[in-house]
C-alpha cells in the first residue's frame, strides 16, 4: 500500500495534516499525485511536507532491525 502525506496551511499559525491512500498496485498514481502536490508547493500554494510512504503487504519478516542469529560472526575485512 502507498500513502501520500502532506500539510495544508489553514491559517498563519495552523496547518491540517492530510493523506491519500493508494493500493499496492497503484504506485504510478501515487507518484503522480505526489508530483501534483509538489508542483502546487513550488507554485506557492499552501502545501508543505509532501511525502510518499509505502508498506509491503507481502513482506516476509517483521519491519525494522533485529538481532543477528546466534551463530553469526561478523568480521571487518582489512586489505
């Protein structure tokens, strides 16, 4: 799934957080929507902090970092 997040300035001191969801096979539409918002921002509209996030619903493992297996022996290689 893809989600586009952005802020819209509602007054001189406040902004409203907005988002739009896209299905996991709609990456092209998500990118186009993000680009539209960034063009509005560049034109001086009250849009800021435009970002595109993704989450893979078919991920094999848990998100984030984890400890290595107990038998893993990391060694720094030197020339």
